[in-house]
């Protein structure tokens, strides 16, 4: 199933442009951080990188959502209201 990584979930620092962190077609690590009431999958690169750093060498990560790799399909700019 497809999911969305919000720009605030790309890195633990302020990201001005998604292209600065991930390019279209690039494979990135993400973690499922939830599913909203409309069934949309919410993903986080920031959480996946943090978990991988904490558990490096310790085997499988414990607790929380599923972790995996995904391909960057597109970047969208959303207007702020």
C-alpha cells in the first residue's frame, strides 16, 4: 500500500525542499507511524533513521510500527492556509 511522508518527517532538522533530502526514484528507509481515519498510511523517514541508529547491531527493532524501504514516487507542494 502507498503511504505519505510529510516534509516534517523527512529529517530531524528543518527541510526547506524535499529534493534536498530525497530524490524521485531514490529508495529510502521509512517507518509506519500510523493510519489516519481515512485509511491513509503515515510514514516517517526521521523515525526510521532514529530507530536504525538506536538498534544498529542489536538485530530487529522492537515495538512500534513496521519499518521498510520505499521508493520516492513524487514530491508535492501543498499550499499553507
